[in-house]
C-alpha cells in the first residue's frame, strides 16, 4: 500500500485497553475520535499520539533544558512514525498566574505595546493640552510661521549663583561667547553695562537676534540649538520689547511647568516590565491590604464582646485589654455594637491615639498593630495569622490600570491603553478595524496582528470578553477557545493539535464558530484531532475513527475508520446508527415530568460579578435545576462564584 510521506503512522498501540491498534493521520484534515465512554478514545489520542509527539519534540532540546520541561511517559506502542510536535488544547483552566489575561494569552498585549507608542499622543497633566516632540527644526518652523517683521531675540534664562558677584558672573558670560543680555533698560551689550546695572536673580542671555525670514532658517535652527543647550533643554524667544514670544524646548516637555517626559517605548506600556508597571502594585492592578470586614466580621458585637477578631485569643489578647483600658480613659463606648459607634470612635480604634509613642501607654490602633506584625513575617505563624485578615484591593496608585502614571498620559483617540483593554472585543475590533495602515512597517505589522487576533476571538464567540479579563476567571470552554485563537494567531503549520471534547459547555449556535476555527487550523496544513460526541463536529469531520465496541476491557478496537458518508452506511458503527436515527429529533419520546410543589428556595438578590449585573432569581431546592445559555452568558460565574462561593 502506498503511503504519503507526510502521514503520521501509528502501529501497534497497546496503551491501557487498546488492542494493538494501527491508524494513519493526514495533514489538512479534521479527524474525530468518537465512541462509547471508556472505549479508549482519550487513551489513543492523548496517551499515545500526543504523548509521543511531545516526547519527540522535547528530545530535540539539550539535557540541560529538558530538566525544566514536563514530559509525558513513553506510550506502549510499537512505533509512531512521522510524528509532529503536538499541542494539547484541553477544556480546563489550570492558570493560576494572576498576571495572565486574555490579552497576554493571545499575545495581543505584545502587539498593542508595540503599536500604541507609534500612534498615541501625550497630554500634559497640568493643562490637558497635547504635547508634541520638539526639535530645533520644528521650533524654527513654528517661529517662521509667525511671519513677524520685527527682530526676534533667541536666548535662555540663566540663574546667577549667590556665591558669585555680578562682575565675575558677567565676565564668565563674555568668556563663554555671549555678548548681550536683557536688563530693565532693554537689551544691552554686557561690556557696556557691567557697572551701570543691577542684575536680578535670573538673567535672559541673548544667543542671536534675527528676523524670521525663510532665508534665516538655518541660522534660526543653530540659535535655538545653542539656546536650549545653554538653558539645559529650555530656551526662549522674545520680541524687541523683551516680551515672551515662545518657550523653546527640545523633546517632550510641558510648557506649563517644564516637566520632562520620556520618549514612549514598548516596555513603557507593558505591565510585565518594571519600566511600565505601576511601582506600588508591580503591575498586578491589586494590592494586598488588611480587610476591615475580616477584622470586624460581626458589626453587631461590641468591643467588649470581641468585635475585634484578631484580639480574641491568648496570643494577642493583651491588645484587647489595652484597647478596653484606653476606651475607659477617653470615654469610648465599648459596650455598644460596633455598628452603633460614631466615625470618630471607629477612627480612634483603627488609627490609635494621636499622641501615641512607644511605651507611653496610649492606644496604638489596629493599623499600627498590623504594621508591627508585618515586621515579623519571617515567622511562619505570623504569616498564617496575617493571611486571615488580608484581602485584595484595587491599587490606589494606578486604579487597577497596572501601568505607571506616566504611561497613562498617552492617549489614542481619547483612550489610554488600559481603557482599550477594558473594551469588549467586539467594540475594540470595531474601533481598530477602521484604522488604515500607515506605511510604517513597525506599526503596520503590529496593527495587522491586532486585527487578525481580534477577529479570531470574534469567530469563536468570545467577542464579549475584554483583554484585561484575568485568565484564572475564565471557564474551561473559554480557556480552550482562547488557546485556539492563540494557536491560529501564531500561524503554526505541520503541527498536531489534540482537543478533548471542545464542545462541552458550548451552546449549539457557538459550535459552528468552533468548527470554523478547527477548519482554519486544518487548512494551514496541521493535523487536527478531536475527541468528540457532538453531531455537528462529527458531520464536519474529514475522517472518523470510532472505538468500541464497548467500554473497558471490551473496548479498545477500531470499529470504523473512514469518512462520514461511509460511517452512515456502516453496520458496525454505533455512531452512524445514532446519526441516522438521532433520538433528540424525536421529541415525541420526551415525557412531561410533573414536579412536586416546592416550599424552599435559594434566593439570589442583585448579584453582580463579571458580566452578571444585579442578577436576582429564586432557585428551587430539592429539584434538578439546569442552568443554560450561550457561551459567556454567565453560567459558570453564577454557579461557581455566586452560588458555590456564596
């Protein structure tokens, strides 16, 4: 039998319940592994084919690198020939890194941090006006545009040192090459006014005087360069009366307060870089602080009854005694519920006595108590104790934007980069799609990468997600589809993709979009292998491999290997028989079930989390309740984070 050289050949697979199976996989095809549960589908695809592909790929690295890589055990198989590097895309979320977001998973953040500095504009925090990068050429162009016939005096401000007399200071200016300054009597030559004037704290030193004619362009550029050099980056242009015409400065500098701004760079817009990350939260967007609700969990208790939970114990019980003693001295009502205390009394408990100093017997406050504990975090029991009262809070410095304030001064169409990340993918794509290519390869390549990846996210039905959505909050199905778009965006070819039931949790209307992604991967010359039971995916496959005939020891055999059309005519294929007579189409077989009367309900009122907004519902207890909806509608959020976590 002639065999194409690019086919993957599996011979004699005996892993688990597999009975010495042989099969061939071709590039550019979607191959679906189906069959009864326990028949050996997952074993064949993941424990044999994927494991061997990963093992062979890892062996290409040096022994030093291999010690840092996780590898799957060698499968029980006679041989797997022409195996390709394998990528497993499973429907589970194992991401624990709180830095990871949808944007980092899809590499969109990498493209944005390259593109954004090319198109963004800097706005002065003092005035809100746009700041442009200035050079002597652009400054000269601005002065030439004023078209004045009067002389323009270009110079800089210099501050006279207090330790230097007036005459030595003026002599120093003469030796440096400057011959004219601005005095109260107007512009004068330095040699003529050394003894007749009295200088102020600052002196305007003239570099050149000239008319702003196009013929003087080069001379004006040279004068501006000298002026900004002598003024440490700042110069001035004045008229013949000494009135200011324009501030002259090179680079990015505020005309209001002279603040200097750095040139934008990709690392400046990355929260994973120390250059761009917020210095307080280190780019996480959240900080760990003491949670007042954990310190005072029950506001109906009084201080005397133990409202301050950290003080309820033998270890720090003396702090409770210190608080009660000081409460008695200042008249704090320690017998009232915490909720009934005035704000002034609560502030005293938290912040302590303003006159407190170590050893004077005054109340130090809850905050100082925890700060004292934080100095002892080298002790394990102290770290455990603090963890009971800490929580995550939005960073007060960057307000959750993750970037330094300097990075947030740059805007594109009135959007900062974090604001773009917060937009749903659908809205962001509609905004970016209309941006034309500029002809600059650096910005055009990144812009094209952004458009492509956003389009992929829309194709798999994830247009409702935002790029700043934390990866560890995604459902298993969302994680799998995000990973698929990352694979598509990487334009991988000649690679084996192994997927484990990617339609679990997907609504019927979203399965078609998933099939488009699988087809795109196959069309790129990849081997797309899917363990699946869904009818739509099975019918869209180029090849079906069905295992059976039963589960466990009675399975592990290939009972069908071929196209969908052949499977529908096969007498051995259970899947073919099911597709020919799908019971889900015969709704007459469904029986109405009369539920007994329900007296108890789980009531949810105005719950908000992720995309859930003021969700209210009553769920009957003691009943089989199904939560359904399209992907991303909030099913997992409702079940896991609202109902389960409560």
